[in-house]
């Protein structure tokens, strides 16, 4: 497997897999469409009846949450189902792209072929996601339990300034840990596609080791593609009016391209098919060589008539 991730290579592969990018964009919109419709149905008429100048600064968010209180339970269920569906979809196309690129990959791209490979390998990559979730939860628990105990039971000597520093340190450590584990999961996904490898835990540990050995190269695709993806998802929050819906769809499309490019940045530089083609070329060159001199004492000619 490649030890040096390439952000440019990931973007080139994302352009080749533009159908996958479009599919990821459509799925990301469709899974949250029920929640969006519920919010528009409840909050839409109330927003239309607001004064021309709008609510006072700081009151808009309070009014919005007050309007959503009657549908809090169904809205939460819709959001949970949406995130679960999005996670299952991410595991599907992660597994499919690995199998496509490392297998017969690279000549012709068919979305149905990628998704078919993803269905076959879905459970293997679901185990990888479960390993990452369990390790992340255990690490965050180990980080936050001492901090919360120190803040709550520190006594008079635990000033507000010290509590803020402890909370800030816990947040920074948590973000760094999640970033490292995320990269380890992405790299482990490509390692899990190796022939004969079935252990999700070992693949994740190997991805973690590769991340820690070369942290700058490993973090670079996350900075190039992961940070803009999060920024694009938050961009529609700052746009209001008739362009808000268009901005949301455009930002979701750009974010989908960033997510695909991020995962493909950790792909090997060339798929296994290239190695297979090299082996074929070597075999063809051996066949084209002049035949060796036949053994003079052996013959394959079959006599049709007995000698006279």
C-alpha cells in the first residue's frame, strides 16, 4: 500500500468517479429531506408572519426553537435515521471504491459495479467503522472523566480560569484524537482491501501506525479536503433569503466531492491491475523469445504408415 497519501491524486480519482460524487450528493440531500420538510411545514408560516424588520438580534434562534418544540420527538427520530442511513451509505461506497480500485479497476467506471462490490464487502467495512467508534468512545471517556471530576469536585481552589483551561485542553485533545483516529480509519479501509486480510482491528491498527509514522503527510489530505467539507456544510447557515436553498444544494455538492476526494487521497498510486498487466507483459515477452532447440532424441511426430 502507498505510504504517501496524495491530495491531488484523490481529486483526480474523484473526477473519474463523478457519478459516485453525484450519488453521494443526492443521498446526502435525500436522507435529511424528511427533517427539512418537517421544519419548513412548522416554521414556514410563522416566518412569513414576522415583521418586515425581522426579530430582534438573539431572538430569532429562540423563536425558531420554540416553534420546533411540538415536533421535537419526530424531528429527532428523523435526524437519527438520516445520520444512520448516511453512515451506512458511506460504508457502502468506501468498500466499493476499494474493491474497484484494487481489483479490476481502472479502465471503465460503473457506479453499479462499485455499489455491487460495496454490498459484498459492506459487513467487513462495518466492522472497521465499529472498531473506530469503540476506540474513539473509550479514548474520549478516558480524556473527559478526569476533567469533569476536576471541574465538579475541585473545591474552592479550582477557579473559573482553571476550569476553562481544563475544558479547553480537553476539547483540543479530543479534536486531535478524533482526527488521528479518522485518518487511521481511512487508511485502514484501504489496508482492509488487501488480499487475504479480514481482520478489521489489525487493519485499523496498521492504519494508525502508518498515520503516526508520517503525521504531516497523513494530515495533509484532511486539511485540504476535510476542513473545506465542514466549512461548506456550515456555509448555508450564513445565507438567508431566496438563495438559501440554492446555496445549500451547491454546498452539499461541493462537500460530497471533498468527501470522495478525501477518501481517495489515501488510495495506492496504482491499482493491482497495473501489477497484473506488468506480469502479462513479462509473460508475453517470454513467449516471443525464440524457441529452444528441441531434443534430438525425442519426437512428437506420429507415424501414419509403417516404415518400408
